[in-house]
């Protein structure tokens, strides 16, 4: 049984690496930024970890809390360029949808690890 959890852990780490590169590519498109932003990567991993822990343990209101905190941290005081704000909002929305979707996928994988066929083959 421990082997299945180890396989899931490795899969989650690999998914996080893919997500980091995906967001890096998207940031290049929206913001013309080149390279990996490790601060943002760590924040994203912590956000998904919070969501996984909350959802896995049945605290579905954690998703509401997460959404409220994300909105509160993005409130802007002052005017900004409309086009830049529109691009930021698109990037922000897509990033949050991908992040929450990944967290839900992780929870489903954890909850149904015994029923995932390739884990049974790999984990013995």
C-alpha cells in the first residue's frame, strides 16, 4: 500500500513541475517574462496543497475561503491601464481554474488510489 502512495507522490511532483513550466509559458505570452518565477511556483504549490488538504478532509468550504483570499489579495487601489488589467485578469482566471482543477484531480486520485488500475499494477 505504501508503494501506491509513493507512486502518487511522484506523480504529483511531476504534475507540479509540468504546471510550473505551463504557467511560465503562459506568463511569457501575457507578460513577455522569460524564465521561471520560483516565488510564484512555491505560492502555487502551497495553494494547491491547502486545497488538497481541505478537500480531502471534507472541508469543502476551504475552496470558498481560498477564493475569498485570492480575490482580497488582488484588489487594486488606483487606476491602471485597461488592456494590461484585462490580460492580467485572463491570466489570473486561467491560473486559478487550472490550480483548483489540479487540486481536485489530486484529491480524486488520493480518494480512489485503490481503484486506479495502473497503480495496482505498479504498486503490487
